[in-house]
C-alpha cells in the first residue's frame, strides 16, 4: 500500500495537472520561473515539495492501519479551514512585502 501511494505521488509530477487546494504552489512555481536560474528554481520547488511531503511521510510511517489512517484523515479535515486561513495570511503577507519592495525600488 505504501509503495503504491509513493508511486502515485511520484506520478503526479509537478502538480500542474492535479487539484491544488491552496495558491501557495502557484506562487512558488511562478517565483521559480521568474528567478531565471534553473538551479535556484529547482531548489525552491524541491524545498516546497519536501515541506508538503515530509508530514505525509511521517504520518504514513506512524499510522498502524487503515482505521487509524481514516481517523487521522478526519482530524486533518477538521483543520482544513484553519490551514486555508493561515495560507491566505501568508500569501497576503508576501504580497504586501512585494508591493512595498516594488514601491521602494521604483519611487
């Protein structure tokens, strides 16, 4: 089961053809393209991917069976609104910083 899940995750590739529930991915992908350095862009997306995959890998090793996985999934679903709020605040902060930086640079 774990190998199948891992292979499925690898098959999703960069996530461009999958459902992305938060906009953070698009910010990271856009930055990776705009930075103009393939190595730095790959590093950015690699760190982003690791940050998204690491908690899932830890949970998959810690959970004992299907019932425990199902219960954990229900608990995580309850936190979804809070995660969307935190993600929105983070994106708003980054956007505000970029606006201020642009105004300082070009004024």
